[in-house]
């Protein structure tokens, strides 16, 4: 096709990419040929290129529908940093900006016009748009059109008028939703006309999954992960506002640059927190799930869950915010018995039968995910109806052998017996005290030092017993006989075969191994080693350039680009263009400054000259 060579050239010169990622070429070609497309691709899959590249090549402006104004600003900054002519038209654009956008539209100079659905669907705006030359419509976050999705936006329903109002313009819909039900809903609701439909794999090979029981000191556990990534950005999710505050304070006491984020804070504070994070002015955000939708930061190196998420869909979306740039990223999950009890109670209290059953089923999958002794990635993908090819993934704690599975039938019997002998009326802490034979006032008051189980579990520590009881609870062998504030444990009828020795019980024991190693792909034989010193200098420069331009640092260059630069150590424009993510526009804007750092570095370290 006529566009073929132009397509390749634009990919390299404008976007600075050496090749298309999976599915990108097909999607770009379809949009260029005027066909509707519907792409379901995971976060970080490279969806924006699929409409930005055609928008650049086709005459007229592409109209991009995006749900959040905050997100739109970053998208526009990003596109402009690449050298595309992009603008946002929304409720916060000033009259002067609007006038300028109108001029650019009538001069056919604009590549991309970002709009919110409520703006786009205003009759006067649609009318006005019809008078300009447009190339096509792109609908970002298309799952917002589905009531089954997690971010339903009634405004999106109105987008069905586009196909009627602009019958000769193609529609390109994009989403990262993983559920098939939502995906099926989207095409119908938007009125797509026999679209090219792509459903990419939801596997995120660069994410490392790790799951462990939560200890009594979650801040310490969380800090151990963060310390693996000095100075790098990450998110910590906690289930409640109170836990968010506690964890943020705990991490700050340990000297971390951290901000809390939850729905109880004022708009202003939340915006400031988000902004500081986007711009690398604070390293870590501790948040409830309220945080995330408006975040489009590509260099998030870790996502830590301090509590069990409600279901695997949320877990997938939340961990999906890590490693959008394709670089390795770490997803750690710490779970405890409290959330299991709490989520179960929430589910059981749902009035409608169907909803209740669905919620309990989702919880069961979630608990199975943390307790399983098989590949985590396989389980996650299976939940979305996808089969992981090959034997194991090599990128989760189980596949890497960080998890030990060992038989704990006898300890399980001891713990259950302690529950039975105390009438199912005591919490895990007290039961652990009995098992290890602690001398506490509560034990003496209740005469528990005279129980046959007193001290039988001395060989293990209290933490072991707490984890073991969490595992019994998770697998339904024990249940919470109290409430979520004061949980107490009782043996479940299902535990009888285990107590009689007819069943075995296994638990997982995990240990954080040393730093998850960076993917080796960059250490290709023809690439010199990366200089950490140079990388640090690049990051500082990136930050000051970003501050000056009023954009987040990753808009200047992605982490991946900086890492490649610290290997290639480019001293000429030619070499600089070899770095992934460097197009002509970025070469011109930033090349000099970065190459100056390289020259100074090589002067000081002539041995590193490639
Ligand atoms: P999505 O919108 O699907 O979450 P993005 O469009 O934000 O993903 O792309 C994710 C990252 O991948 C960005 O940092 C982008 O620059 C990078 N990227 C996209 N396409 C390519 C490509 N063909 N080669 C290299 N990097 C790419
Ligand atoms: Zn695995």
C-alpha cells in the first residue's frame, strides 16, 4: 500500500521506534485504510501509537475521546513532546486556547484533537466539528461505555451518534479491559461497523508477581520491597483510608519521600499528590484504589498491595499500572486474614442472589491466587480465559522458586485443636500464644496454660502460627466466629478429615530474593554495559528539563530510553537516534544536552568509550 514506507519512516523519525509492537502494524494499517477497529490490549501494550501514527499521516485532525481531563493533559504533553500537533478542547481550555484550536483546525494543521465525551456530544460542538476536515475518531478507554466495566461513564453511551453523524469517518476504539463480557459490550454500544477486532494477550511478561502473608509489621515488609528500587517510582495500595494514613506515615518515618492519597482528602491535596508523583517529586504514593484511573505514568517500577484485593480483575488493573514502558517491574502482594473476612462479609451482605454469588466466586478466585502453589501468571490469565503457553512463566515467585511448599499437617492439627479446646472464642494472637507456650495474663486468667495444646508448638514462632491460621482461614478449614473488628477463630466442619489425619495440609513459605534482575535483552552482545553513573546524571537532567517545560519527566524520555542511552553512550546525532524513543523532534530538543553529558562522562572514563 502507498502508506507502507511512509508508515515505517514515521515510526522511526517521529516516534523513534525501530519496529512495531505486536498488533500495532495491523491496527495502524486498518485505520489508514478507513476501517473501524476495536483493540483490546493490556496497559502498556502501545495503544496510543495505533491512532497517533495514522493521525500524523492522514490529512485533517483525528478526534480522540478521552474520559479524564487530567489524563488528557498528559496525553497532549506526550504527543507534543514527540512532535505531533496535539491539543485538548475541554472545560478548562481558555478562550484564547479555543480560538487557537479553531484556527489550527480550519488551517488543517492539527494532528490530534483530544476531547471529553461531554464536550464532544454537545450539539453545537458536533455541528462545528462537521465543518472541519477530520481524519477519524479514536475512542480511548472504550470500556467506559459498558455498565459491566469498572469505570462506566454514562456520557460514553452517547458516542453511538458518531457512527450516524459521521458515516464516512472511521471509528477506532481502544481498551485495556480484560473481561470478555465488557469487551463484547463495547463494539455493539459504539456501533462499530465490521471492525478489525484485535484481542491481544493480557500477559505482561515484564511484571514479576510475588505474594506473601502480611506480617505484624507491614511497613517493614513494604519497605523491603521499596529498598530494592532506590529512587524509583512506585505505588502502594491499602484497603482503607486509615491504613493508607498509617502506612504513609510509617514509610515517611523510614525516610521515604511518600504521599498518601484517598477519597477523604480534599481535591487540592489529591491533585498535588498526583502531580508530585507524575513529576518524580515524590517517590511513592500510598493510596486506596481511588488512585489510578488518572495516572498515566510509564516508569512505575513497583506496585505493592498491602491487603488482599477484592478480586482478580482489580488486582490485574492495579498491578497493570507498573512497567508500562516495558521495563521490568515488581508486583508484590501481602495479604492477611482480616481482609478475607471483611470481603466475605461484604459479599454475603449483598441483597441480590446473583451479585452475591458472583462476589463470593470472585473472592474464591482471589484467595486461590494467593494460596496456590502453581504459577501465578497462569492463574491470572486463566481467570481472563487465556491459556499461558509453555510450562511456567519464570517470572513469578512460584516459578522462580522463591516459594517453598511444605507439609504442615501436624501444625495445622495443633492449631485447629487449640481452636476447638478454647471453644472457638479467641483470636489468632492468643491462639499463637497458647501454641508457643507464652506466659501472658490472659492465658493465666483463662487457665489456658493447663490445655493439652499449651506449648506444643514451641518449635515455631508466633508469626509462623499466625500465617498458618491465615492459611486455614483462607481455605475454609477455619472460620471467623467473631466479627471483622475482633475476629476469633473456630475450626470448620470441613477440617474434620484433616484433624483425623485423613488429609494433608500444605503451606507456602516465601522469602524476598535479591533484587529482581533487569531483563537481559539490553545486554545484547553488541551493546556495551550500562553506566549507572551516567544514568543518574541523565535522570537529573531529565528532571530539570521536564520542570522547565512543565511536563512530567517521562514525557521527556522514558526510563527505557535513558537506560539505552546509558549503554549506547551516544556522542553524535546518528548514534542518538539509535536509542528507542528518540525521534527527530526529541533529538533536536534534547539531543545536545544529553550528548554533552555523555562526552563529559567519556572524558572522565575513557575506558568506557564504546
Ligand atoms: P497503552 O496506552 O496501551 O497503555 P502506551 O501507548 O502508553 O500504552 O505505550 C506504552 C509504552 O510503550 C510507551 O512508553 C510507548 O512509548 C512505548 N511504545 C509504544 N509502541 C512502541 C514501539 N513500537 N516500540 C517501542 N516502544 C513503544
Ligand atoms: Zn509463574
